[in-house]
């Protein structure tokens, strides 16, 4: 097998890894949530708790995965995360109480973080060594693929009369089959790991880490409740099967597009611009409720948040000379903190006000602040 073909297969394996770990493992909840609320009588606050439990697990997993004391094969940790995540996804369809939902989503968040952190170092490092760093866009594009699959799983299952519980089970089985394929595509890292020292005191890095957390808060409210908002909005319910699919399809090529932009204006400036674009998408469903506005919101959400995740990690590497696993872990931990607060904050605010609008406005402000912070450090010489 030629090295070029090997690089493509590794990138494809990385894409499938993120499709399972993030696209399905994290975001299958979004299109299933409206049916869970309707069938189980969940309040928006309870729905936020379930989402936040997943992100607490994600934070715990990110911190554990970034620890220098955690030894062993990166590939085995990554694959273990995929299999554990597949199990917890299917298991949610077998339970019916809030505490157990939160427990399985917490464990699933840990599994998702391990798969993300280790794949984002193992796959990207191997591609860099092969001189094919540009293929990392395929790897990160897996999130969009997974979101697309989550839409097809939910609405395909619904066509056959399968309720929310079966949709979780089908999602878990699909994830398991893809995880088995990943085992054949992503090899172990051939070179021994190099030990680095990380400069955690860099002011630019700390600013970027903070901005990354604000981005996590800003995007996750829409990413969690978009389909619930669609179902609750008169005149656009018929678009429910379409909008989440649009999010995934917009997300798949987004990393390649924004990386192309970053090569022309710089990674940090691109991050700032993408934050504004995402905030504009949130504004679209706040300012007016129409099919067009929600389609725009879906396109701008899917077309930015995956790329912003990748741009943040790439930008962090420019400020440090350290173990990339530690950097990915620190950024992911900050991101996780934003994600934990967002859904619960939005759910509580909805139950108080009867509207998602105050939470969406707050998310817009968080995205604008994140954009300004990153634009500031892009112009500084630290």
C-alpha cells in the first residue's frame, strides 16, 4: 500500500471516529429530544440537565485524557472510547428515568472525550509525519458526517414507526458497526512518543482557552435545542426532518473551507470571523421565525462550529511548544465547561420565561466576546 493511500485511509478512519464519538455520541440527542420531551413529559430544565451531564462527562474525560500520568496505547484508548460510547448510546433506549439518562450520558461524555482527544492527536500527528496535514480537514469533517447520520437515523426510524427509545438503540448499533471499521483503518503510532514541556503560562494561550470556553457555551445552546425550537414554532414543524440534516451537510465540508480561509488571513482571525458567522446564524432564529431563517440558522451553525473546534486547537498549537495531547486536553476542558453551563442555563431560563430567546441572546453575546478576544490576541506580540 502506498503512503498516499495509507494517509487517506487514516484520515477516513479519523473521520469515522469523530462521526461516532461526537456526531452521533453527542448530537443524536438533539433530533431525538423533541420526542423525549413529548413522550416522557420532560421539562426544558430536565432536558438541559441530561445534556449537561454528557458535557460534565466530556470535561472529566478531557482532563483524564490530557493527564501525563495516563499511559498506554493512544489507539487503544481511542477505540475503547468508541466502543464504550456505542454501548451507552444504545443503553439510553432501554431506560426511562431521569437519573439513569444522566448517568449514561455522563459515561458517554467521558467516552466521547477520550475518542476525540486521542484521535485528534494520533490521526493528525500521523498525517503530519506523512506530509499530508491537509487531510486533517477530512478527520474533523467526521462531526458533520455523524450529525448527518444522526438525522437519518432518527427520521428514518420514525418512518418505520420506531419511537425515541428505538432511535437510541439504532444509533448505538450503527456506532458499534462504524467503530469496528475504525479498528481496521487507524494503525498504532509507529514512532515512540516524545516528551515535551508545555508553557501553560502563555497569556495568549490562556486568552484563547477562555475564548474557546465562551464559544463552547455560545454554540451548544442552539446545538442542543434547535430541533425543540423548530417543533415548538408554528409554521415550520414540517421542516423538522430537514433542518438537522442541513446542519450535518453544512458541517461536513466546513473544516476544509475555513482552513482554506485561515491560510489567507491567519488561523486566529479566521476563528474570530467564524464566531461572528455563527452568532449571525443564532440571530436568524431570534429575529424572525420563518422556514428561511431556520434554514439559514442550520447552515451557519453546521458550517461554523465544527470548523471553530478545529481552528481553536490549531491556533493553540501556535502559542506553545508542548505535548499536543496536553494542549488538546486543556482546550477541550475549557470547551467542556462552556458546554456544561449552556444547556442547563437555557433550560432553566426557558422554564422561567417560557421562551428560548433570552438564552439565545446570551449565546450571541458569548460568541461576540469570544470573537473579540481572539481577534485581540491575533494582533498582539506576546
